[in-house]
C-alpha cells in the first residue's frame, strides 16, 4: 500500500484566478453538453469528456460526476452528427460510414475540430479556464477526437507565437493532459516540435476491439513528447471495468491535475479513488 502524506497548504500569489468558474453558455457551445462544477467548490481543473461512436453524452456525464476528482469540474459533450438510419439516439464525431454502411478507413474530423476550437475559445476567454488546466478524456472515437484536437490546439499556439510582432517571446500553452481509451490519432502529425501535453494511451491488446497497434502508438509519439501506455486485460469491455483497470488512469490524473492552495486546507498527496 502506498504511503499517504498530508501537508498544510499556503496560499500563493498565483491563486488569484477565479476559484469558481463561470458555467459555459448554451449560446456559445454549438453542441449539446452537460456541465458540473467541482464537488468541493474549487474549479481548478476542467475535465472534458468525449463519448464513443454510437453513444451520447449522458453516460459520460454520469461517469464524470462519479469520478469526483478533487477541484475538478466536468464538461461532457455530445458528438455533432446523428448516425443516419438508426432509430435510437446514436451519435458520431465525424462521418464514419459510407453509403453501404461500411466503416470509412480514413475519416475526416475537420468539421468537429473547428467546432471544438469555438468551444475551447469560449472556455478559455469567457469562462476563465487556462488551457493548461483543461484535461481531455475520450473513449474510442472520442479519444481520437481528443488527440486530434490536442494536436490542432498546439499547432495554433505555435502559429500565434510565430505571428507575434512582440520583441518578447510569446509563451505557448498546451492542454493539461489527454487520456484516450483505445482511440488512435487519425493522422500522422508533422510538427516543428511535438506537443508537450502529457498523454495516457489506455487499450486492450489485440485481438480486442477497439485496440491500438504499434503504428498507432508510433503516431502518438510523433505528435506528443510525453506518451505513457497502460494495457488493460485482454478480455472485457472497451472501457475500464474494475478498480485495477482504473488505477493507472487515476495515478496519471493525480500527477497532472493541479491543486489550488487555500489557507486552512490540507492536501492528500496520494492517488485518487477509482469510480465504483
């Protein structure tokens, strides 16, 4: 069992950021969403959740609430496109099937990435979320979209720095972290420098479906400079299904989520509990 260390925290000058962030506005997010502030009243991190192909945001909104991550609000987005010819509520982040109902080998997520750029612009500029306090979590197709957006966001930051006429260096900011459950990048990124956003790639080894191949992992390491892998059991559902399978994700978050220092509060320095 790991040791638990407790220390009293001291407030610092960097804690002037809003402790409670503004809720996202429906008029500024062109997707159906569910937003839940942090349980403990301190919105220091924002976890954005992306569901998989054929699902909706509702189960992931419930998951976000069950996680109860310290000082972490959750935002769960519903994919923009309803899967055609299905009677149930089933959505996709990008066009996934051809006219014969076969999966498209090389889908194009550009439309969704443009929508996400608007969403994150609202979160950062209007809701006061620093980009490095925003963390992404996605399953399968949702994980792919999260990873692709992380690359797009980093590329945008680099372009802003290049276009600046300031005599001072313009800092480039990345996202806080990304957890992708069996979702690969859809592209092979070409960047002048890899994104520093920490990534955790979680998957069940083949022949499990979905999974990640060596080629998928190589592409990830081309786009991101800090990639960690966590293999789940060969049998079971795509999502982590036990406390043991959630453990590497919780450990990753415990290392990457920020904690605000507040007078009179104490910080527990061990990991975070897995969802039940």
